[in-house]
């Protein structure tokens, strides 16, 4: 049985941002970075959600993440 690989946040962000450009298909990105296409799709979705949250303001962050998000205010 193989050991599970862990990817840094920087790597995930790099791949997700590149995938958001749409220059290549998910399969092509998966081949380029040696990861499963589903992982890239998940990272891409998370990046989109994170961008929306960053523009939503502190009140939306508190509603979504609870009182711990108050530091953004």
C-alpha cells in the first residue's frame, strides 16, 4: 500500500489558479502536475469559494465561519 501524498497550500493555489484560466483541461493539468483530476477540480472549487468569501466582508465571514472569523473585521 502506498503512502498518501500531501501537497502544500502554495502548490494547491498555484495549480488551482492555473486551472481557473482554462488553458488546459483538468486531465491535461493532472498529467502536468501528476495529481488526480478530481483533486484539481476540488482545489479549483475551493479557490472560487475562497475568493467569494474574501470579497464578502467580515459579516459574511462571521455568518459562514462563526465568531472565530471576527479577526477579519
